[in-house]
C-alpha cells in the first residue's frame, strides 16, 4: 500500500507511466540540463509523449526550462521535492502499486473534459 500523499499525487498529477519515468529521470539527475531530443533518445519515447510530459511537469512546478530550451528538475518548493523523493522510493519498492495508482486514475481525456466545466 502506498502512502496517501504518494497515492494522491500519482492519481492527480501523473498522467502516464512515461511521465513518471521522465520525472524520475530528472529527479535522479537533478543537476543535469536536458534537451528534448536527449530525453526522447534516452527514454526511447516519441517526441509527442516527451513534449506532452514536459509540458505537464512544467505546469506541475517540477521541471524548469531555460532560454536555451534545456530542461532541469526544479521543484517549486521543498515539500514538492520531498514528495518526489517519496514517489521515487515507492516506485523502487512497489513498482506495481505505483503503476496501478497511475492507471486507475481517470484518463487524461476525462480530466480535460471535466476541467472544461471548472469555473475559473
């Protein structure tokens, strides 16, 4: 069983296992600057998947992009950084539980549809 904060983060903020893998790559190599091409190559993912994931991680306050179009792990708060530490530990010890939490969350298309009805 996952800690409640990890479970909630995975269900609410992580849309796919690809996105989680990208986040954990940034987390492991937090000082490295990455281009999107390097991420596509290292993750063996499509340009579309990496691009969408980078956008989501930026919006979540986990990744920053500099003027040279390079990305780096840069959480907006220490609490968010600690939460990612907990997610990484949970994935290392219980990868199936982490994957199930992501896959059992409402699909991103359902989230997008629901978000259209939010009052801003």
